C-alpha cells in the first residue's frame, strides 16, 4: 500500500503545487489558463496520438470497454440523482448536477498522467479510446436531462434532441483529443512508420503533458470553493470516489475486459470530479455551489481513493 501511495502522491502534489502557485500570487491565474490551453490543445493530443500510433490492439473491440465504463456511470448517476431528490429533497435540476458531479471523472488532466504513471503505456491505450466518446456522451446526457428538468420547473421552450446532437457534433469534430485519436488510429492501421526525429519530438512534447496538466489543473482549482450543499457534496464525493469505480470494476469483469484495460478504467473512474460538471451547472445557472464543492472535495480526497483502488487491484 505504501509503495502505491508513493506512486500516487506525486500526482496530487503537482496539483497542490499548481494551486499554491496561483493562490499565493506567484503566478497569475491567467497563466494557468494559458498552460491549460496548451495542455488541452497540444500536449495531451500529442500524447494520445503517440500512444495510439504505437498501440497493439490485438483485435480488441472498444465496445466492451465503453459498455463497462458507462455501466459504472449509469449506476452512479442514477444513485446520486435519487439521493439528491428523494433524501435531500432537492429539485430535479440539482438532481442532474448531482448525477454528473458524481460520475464525471477528470480523466484528461489527471487520468492520463495517473494511468501512465501507474500502469504505463499499455494503460493509456484503453483510456485514449474512452476519451473519444466520454465528453460528448456525458455532455449530451447532461444537457438533455438539464433542459428537461428546467422545462418541468419553469416551462417555456426546450430544444429537440436533434438540435443538441448537432451542437455537440460540431464541437466534437474540432475537439483536439478526438482529432488526435482519429489520426493516431489511422496512422497505426496504415502502418506508417515514424521517423527518428519525429518520434523524438513527439516523445518530448508528450513527456511534459502530465506535469503541465496537473499544475494547470491545480491553478484552476482556486476558482472553486467548498460552500453550500456541503452534506450533499460529501455524499457525491463518496459516490464518485468509491461507488463509481466499484460499478466499473464489476462491469469490466462481466464484459471480460483484459486485466490491464479493466485496471485503467477503474483507476480513471475513481478520480476526482472534472470541471465540466461546473460548466454545465453554470450554463444552466443551477447547482454551481454543489458542483464546485464536489470538485474541490473529491480532489482533496482523491489521493486516498486512487491509492485504495490501486492497492486493491494490483
């Protein structure tokens, strides 16, 4: 357990380091925004591209992987929604934010560095495949449910599912992570060799993706505080860090995923909540404090959940 914690701790120390840099004023918050932009548009796409170019898929289908992960999402989201609306007596909009806050893992800025550190290159392959559909599916579901919830409470007009899919589709085709995955798979299947110089450049950029992502995430966390809905946020944090990975682990065994793929999915599913839950709450002006508190609390205790699941499964 101590050896695993030593592997996990640097991930969260880098997040804390980024937070301290912005909180103390050593670097302005805008620096973190710029660094995060570089990570999302350049460094992480290069890491995904390099990983998939060199990957050996062995005829494995992505559908069992996607089914395993989203079974865990469905279990956790439904449980969170019911707890928020039935036990805590919140309205349906808070139920949607509770659902996405408890099931939206930060598998880009924390997941890629963490899985790469603990499992290595072989663990990045399933995670890269997951990332291709994770964001669009989560945001489509969240947007549809939130618009339905708003309609129930306030009436008015609501967009059709087709309109939502068109908007998400437009965002998807310009998403750097999706573009990197498509390019990596295409180069892999075409068996196009990388030149020595090209591989060296890719390796150097990919090498800074993890630390830069973690530091930029830490700097961004200064925007979120623990305020309001503390009890509900604590429950959502527990669901995110423990129920969701348990659901993913059971589903991965049911669908017969290879051990490395199953471990990668469980590790990314037990990560802290991603900032997209807060973005959805802000867009619909509902549940911002719940989303922000869950992001902060799950990040504070994420080192414990990751260490626990890594110890249990490795």
